[in-house]
C-alpha cells in the first residue's frame, strides 16, 4: 500500500515530522510518501492561506496519480482542497480534521479541540458544522501560538498546548482531546500522559483510516459531485489544466 501524505504548506521540517508520525503508525507493508507543494504559504493560518494552499494540494494529488498511489492524506487541520482533491482520483482522500473527529467519536461521547490560534479555532468550528460533529464537540480552544512556533520553539509551544488541554479536561466535561494542527503530529503521547485523557491527532488517525478503506476496497465515488472534473479550457497561469482528464 502506498500512501501520499501531503503537507499543504511549504515548511520542510513540518513535512518531515508529519511523515515520521505517519510511519510510526503505518502497517509494515505501507509505504509513506510525505510531500509538500513547491509554491504556497510557509504555514496555514487563515482562509486566504487555505485558498492558496489548495492549489498545491491538487497538484500533489495529480503528481501522486502518476505513481499508482493507493490513498492520500491532506495534513492540515483546515482540510484545504479536500473535495477538489477527491474529484481528481478514485483513491481515498482523507483530511486530518475529518479523520480526527471521526476517531474521537468512536472512543468518547464528547471531545474538545485544542488548536493554535483563535482565528483557526473559528475555521475548526466551521468544519465541525460541515462534517456533522458539532454536537460531539464541547469547545474549540486556542493555545494562541503561531503554527511555526511548533517547529522553532517546541518546548514553550508544548507547554502552552498542555496547559490548554488541562483546562479542556477540567472545564469541558469531555472524554477525549483532538489536537487541531498537523504540526502537533508528534505530541499525542506526551500530552496524553500529562493530561490523562485520550489524545487524537489527525495525521495518524487519517493514516489508519486510509489503510482501512484501501483494505476494504473502497475508493472515492465517481458518481455525483465527486466525479472527475469535465475537461475545459483554463487561461493564464492555470492554462496547464486545460482539457485535464484525470483517471484516464
């Protein structure tokens, strides 16, 4: 099985960390290819960042389609470009937020999300509504740390995240915590030990869900809105997508 883990931002250190986290949980016969776009933001902390990064995500899926990829993981908690990516392939494509929400509901009836910034907490709230998990989530909390602090100031950032997770445990009436950033992929064991609750992060959850879907022989449906895009002309910088025929 070959899984392509796409870090939608362009920070190499985060891509490496995400790849290592994926490999730790992947089955022995699963090959993890961790990759990132050439162009785009160094971190994703806004709707604008997500819009720009979505182009890189679909480009990475198109590249993966040339390598017989069995499944894809979009390793940003905003799940940028998720539905567009699913249009381009028959393979499963899993966003880490959606994966983490699913996993949390399987082990608890209520969870809270701990993410980086207040503005990205609002984006997570939108996703909870969109995916139908709002009634399972008690609160989305922000540790108020920029995403790249997880790479550049690890110990201080970790302390802030652990502190917010303790507040979630003590105040929210929850059974589990979801970490709301792909850059937190290596923190689950440490935080769970400090807080005493199950801690879920989406990269590893998505890897196991992807393996399960491939094992079940299930891929992205090509009936309805996730059918391959109709070939058409594109202009300007996107002219290379003219008459694109994925899946052929």
